[in-house]
C-alpha cells in the first residue's frame, strides 16, 4: 500500500530531461550590456559610500564643536566681592566643593542690594582658605570662570572659582551705612 501520491516528475532520477552541458557563449552585445550594468552599480555604490562617510564626518565634527562650546569653553571670566557664607562637599557620585557667598552691590549710598553667589571649587587649597574664611567678617574677592552649562564632575554650578584674594572691608563698603555688612574687628592687623 502506497501512502504518498507519487504522480510527479522527478528530475533527480534518470527520467529527468537531459540538457547539454555546453557553456553559453556570450555575444559581444550581451557582454557589453553586462559590463555596463556591473560598473554602473559599482559607481553608485561608491558614491553612496563617499556621501555617507562625508555626511557622518560633518555631523560628528558639528557634534564635537557643539559639545565643546556648550560644556568646556570658558564663556566669561570675572571676579566678585563679598563674604563667604558656606563651603562644603556635595554630591552622590561626583563629589564637588560647592560654596555660597553674599555679595553686596552698592547702587546708591542709601540703596544696598544683597545677592547670593553660588559657586564650585576644584582646587583643594582654595577650599581650605574658604573654609577658614567661612562666617568671618573678612571680605574676599573670588576670581571665577563661567561656563554655559555644567558637567557633573566639575560642579553643580556654572561658576568655577580659580583664585581668591582678601579685600579691605572699608574700601569695599565705601559709604554704605548698613549694619548688615560685616565689619572688621577693631584689633585686626592691617
């Protein structure tokens, strides 16, 4: 008893039609057409690769420029005067020294504007000096660099302190008659 219907031509057995094994001779026209198609495809492929490589290079250079400009280019350098309020180590993964300073802006002899200046410090020697000056009546001038954006390992603010100098409080306060300004101790050596 047969389970499968075997009513088809089997080309793998001897009953398969015989073909002559002679290779096909290519005419000159066929050869020319084949070569034209092959070179055209190859040229298109090379052009695509070149444009893709150039496009990738341009995008990569633009990306590098934007990242450098946004995060690593110094946008502004300046200095600010005031009194150190706080300095400490902050952060979970990247711990950086962050500080606060109270700045006094004298607009007129009777109008004093207080502003808080938040900054980050990378240099340990500056951190030690600022720690000693914290909550003292000594005014300081901080030199800083401002960046457009922050990066975690540099600090939480855009302002990075690069230098510190003490300021004569009498010259700094000028004609301010405000009791909230820190006054130097009477026995302070000059």
